[in-house]
């Protein structure tokens, strides 16, 4: 499959903020995304799930337990239930949990308890995908999106349907003539990406891989997927994978790249994008701020 995305310029690695600037602010909150935009991130990553009443919300886990003061499955709760919960205060007590400890960074630099300067509501409210799209539309510069569908098989197409409806509404389903798409859809599920490709053939799809299956070792990807999304672990164990995927015509977007050593590895291997919890530090290591 030839790459349908224009390749980025030489040595330009796109920096994608994983769940926002999630080391500095609670993941998936407006505060985390505002901070990522302020830090100069090229793109924002978010996970999306459907609520019981059909809204797409930015929540990683299937349950709200880890990141809120509530309990239960996102799919069993309505948006109004989620709106009543606090999605931010966990960060004040649990610090950078889940954002990938990286001992090579100066501990003094690490905001262990997060940046508390953002308005409380931006730090603690559940974020809908719609609100995130509004934020990006108002950013005042091009900010791309990397949206990940979570557990899409369970919903038999409803996640993708709702997602495409929103992207159409925001004019993001078809890029303007001559421009590359400002949005990408990612998934560990090739089936989910197929659905997206079928409904919106101009949106690049990223096939996420935690481990490198022998099927894809040669750099090929499942039909209908455009970009390779290997974990950093794959690159550590199979550094040759990057060149293989690129030779097969695919960009390579790597997650989750937080340590200085991993950034160096990605630079050396010539990846196209890194997904990180700490966009400010990564941009600085890449000489971009
Ligand atoms: O960007 C891809 C990465 O986010 C996949 O893993 O568990 O953080 O969604 P996870
Ligand atoms: Ca994700």
C-alpha cells in the first residue's frame, strides 16, 4: 500500500501529545490538551469510548475507576453521570502514575503533582470528543488529532459511526484539496480501521501494534491501514522494523516515547512521529523549542 500521506520533511519528527500533556495535567482533560497546544505539540492523541447514551468521551480505561472519583464502565454510564464526577483530583495524589516513569530526566524538572494553574473545571471535568474538536478548531494554528477507538468490536460499528459523524460536522472527514488530513484514526483493531476507511477513505488510519506479529515483520500492514503504529518496545527489539515499514510505503508513528534514550532511538531510526506524555521535553530534545 503506497503511503497516501505526504511524508514529513527530512529529520522532522511529529510530536503527538499522548492523552494531552498528561505528565503535567490529568490525562484527557481540557487542561492537558490546552497545555499540549501551548507546549507546541504537533498533534493530540485521545482515546474514545461511547457512553450509554451515545456520546463519545475521551477516557482510556473501560471503567472510570482509575481516573475519577466514580466507579463503573463508561459504556454503562450516561454523559450526565460522567459530568458529575471528578476526573482530575487523582493526579494530585498519584502524580505521574501511568504516564511512564523515565529516570533519565532530571527529577527536579518533573512536576510530580502536575501543573495546578489551570482552572479547576478544565482539570476535573470529563471531556467529550466534541469539546476537544472545538478546542482544536479554536487553537489558532494547525493542531492535528490522533484519535484512538477503544474496544470498538463491542459496539459493532457505533463508535466509528459516531466518530465519522463528528468529523464530518467539523469538516475534518475530507482534507481540503492539496492538504494532508489533520486527523488520523488509530486502533489496535484492524476491523475498526476498516470501518473508518470505508466511511471516510481520506482519513489516514494507524494500525497500533503492541508486539510485532510474524505476519507484519516485513513491514506490511493489514489491508486498509496506512500507517504503522508500533510500541517503542517493538523498536527496541526490532530496530530494523522502521526501515522495513517505510520501504513498504508506510509512515511509522511510535508510542509511548518518554525517555531521552527512546527519543534518541526514534531519531536515529528516522520514525515519522512519536507519541509522548511529555511533549515539552521531547520537543526540546529535538531542538524544536
Ligand atoms: O498512541 C497509542 C497508545 O496510546 C496505545 O496505548 O493503552 O495508551 O491507548 P494506550
Ligand atoms: Ca491511546
